[in-house]
C-alpha cells in the first residue's frame, strides 16, 4: 500500500512555526519512504475563514520550496482538496451513520444546551457537555421530525461502557474511557456543514491517508476519531502526535517569545534554507554530530524512529546562527537576489521602492563579499552598504584624525591616500594591502594612520566593510571626488 500523509491546515490564521513543523515532518516522512504528500484545506469553520490566509499558505510554502503531490492548486485523484467543496459528501456519510444507528438526530435547541451547561457548572458536575437527551430517539422518529422541518444536528453515538485504545507511533499505548470523551459530539451542524471531526476522518479515509503526523494538541480528539473509524468500519491510519514546541521558558511557543508567523521571519530577513533546517530539528534527530542539512538530505534521513518524545525548545539565537551560516554559504549572485527586495524596500537605490539601474544592480552583487560575514539577517544588508550607493555626508574633521595625530598631518595622510586611489582600484585585496603597506613605509607613516582618514573619506565612517573591495565598487572617480570633498572640509577647519 502506498504511504500517504497530509498537511491539513485550517485557513484561520497565518502560517506559523508549529504549522510548518507539522507540514515539514509530513513532507519529509512521505519523501523518506517514497510516499505521497497531500495538502488539504480544512475550511469548515467559515466564520474564521479568510481567503488571505489561503494565499499566505501558498506564499509560505512556495517560499520554503515545499511542494505537495496532491492539493487544491494541482488536483489529484481525490480532488477536490478543499473541504468546503466537499460538503455533500460529508452529509452522505453522516446519514450513513444515522442509518447504521451509529449516529442520531438531535433536536435540542441552543438555549437548552446553554441551560444544561449552566446548571452543571453551578452544580460543579464533572461532565459539562451534552446530556445525550436525543440519543434515545429512534432513527424513525428522528427522520420524521426532521422531515417535518424541525431544526436538528447529527451526533455521534459514542459506545458507552467501553475503552478506546490505540498505539500512538511516538507516544505508545494510549487509552481513553469512552465516558471521558466529549459526549456524543456533533458531526453535522444544523446548516448542513460538517464539524472538523467528521470532515477530517472522511477525507483521510477517502484520500487514502496511511499516516497522520500532527500536533499534540490533537491527541484528545484521537479517541473520538478512532470511534468514527470504527463506526464506519474503516481501517484507521497510524497516528503520530508530534512533540510540542516550547519557548525557552517551557511554555508553548507563542507571540510572547518572539516572531512565530513565517511572514514575520521572512520580513526580518531569514532565509528559507535556515528556517527549514532549524525547524526540521524541532523534535527530531538525523545524524550524530551533524546540524546542517539541505531539504534533500533531510528527506533521505527522516525517520519516525528518530522523533523525540520530549518537547522541543525553540531557540531564536540558534536560528539566527543558522541564518548567518546560510547567508555566508550563498554565492554572491544568490545572496544578492535574496537581499534585493530588502534593498529596494529600504531605498538603497534612491527613494524607497526604487528599482536599481544596471550598474547599481551589478554593484550590489559585487558588494556581497563585503558583508557576507557581517550580517545575520538579509534585512541588515542595505544599511551596511548604503555608503556605496549614496554619498555619505562628510563627517566632522575630528572623525578623520588618527590618535596622536593632528589636523594638518591628517590632511597630508589623506592626500597621500588620494595618490594611491587609481592604483588601488586595479588591485585585488592582497595586492592592495601589500601596496598600501609599502607606501606607508616609504612615507614613514603607520599603516593604520594612513588607512583611517581614507576610510572615513570613502565610507563616511571609521568602521566599515573592507575598504579595498568598497573602493573597487565605487571606482576611482567617485573615490577621488569623496576624498576631495573631505579634504575641503578639513582645510576649512585649519586654524
Ligand atoms: N485542521 C486541523 C488543523 O488545523 C488538522 C488537524 C489534523 O491534522 O488532523 O490543524
């Protein structure tokens, strides 16, 4: 039998870390066993549904580079993959259960249910759910009251006096007294819409899902799901409830800990490779002593046997380390491509949202080696390179003056630096270094004293990315012009 699993999000919010961890593990598991991976949209909650969340889902996974084998956008043998397009199907299966006496019509009004709830709450009763009043109605009575136009729902008849047992692939044997399961939950609402439980089980069955890897918060629903499988006479899939993802304080990861939506990570300048690599380690291990994996490597190594039971702790610092690593590993072209949207947005090439012209574009690619080792996030790149694309204001004279030097010596140092510019733009880093050293020696000045005013004049700051590389991108004419403007300011300051 072909192994199939799925990611079945409800589009009621943005994609977040927990969601993509579930999606990724399902993807990796399917890939590791040569199975199929399905995307199914569980949009039964129409009140909280928003099309924007569906778009966010597609954008997120396109960005991450995770693709499914069957799904709403690409179709497949069990299409449609959107639950709101399958409502007739759920109705049919709910009726099947009513006919088999495994489910029943319930005519209790919302007011009655609310009254029971309050009453039980006041009495501190242990059971607070439905009192199963309509369970004793025969299906004939139910059908005729329904035919007469009475408003009703369909509820599952949970077998009482039994225990539901199953073996979770990660957590082992689990059992639940049926009396402790939410009493006779609704399968089909009065408007004919299914609840999550019914739609989820019908779809997993019809789509041939063999493995359900999902967040641990779904564990309490699993006994109910197994009873549904039993009621239909269907073989249930293997259930595997994934370890929780916590913040450093041991509480469930949430906005209090930092960014959780993938959009936010993306805006901050995380790379998809880094996020995927890090998220893949949340609750799973792969190879002893190896932390860095491509998606392909993860797909080859993923195993349900290597999941951890203990909750995973989300460490933002570790993720930052991964991001810095993947930034360093990128080719200049790739890094420039990833960083370009941030540069455009931050106005590196003119006003914000200005596209670069051809020379700015090629300058941007050439500038990547200058900052690769110095940033952890793509978002930091534009500011670090701003001095290359717009002339920085000339700093006050004091900024130019090396320790133990004075203004007139500094002017001489900068003039000496100026005379080297033409040559420096033609040399690589090692040659340039050698050349400046020689010239400093010849002139009897310290290398650092020669470099400092030159750096301030060219970059507007005492601290900057590597100077020779910067100068090659600026080119001689712009370099000379900057030095001349600086010299003019320094001259003005002479006593
Ligand atoms: N729609 C559910 C969710 O939003 C799916 C749970 C499951 O995987 O069964 O997570």
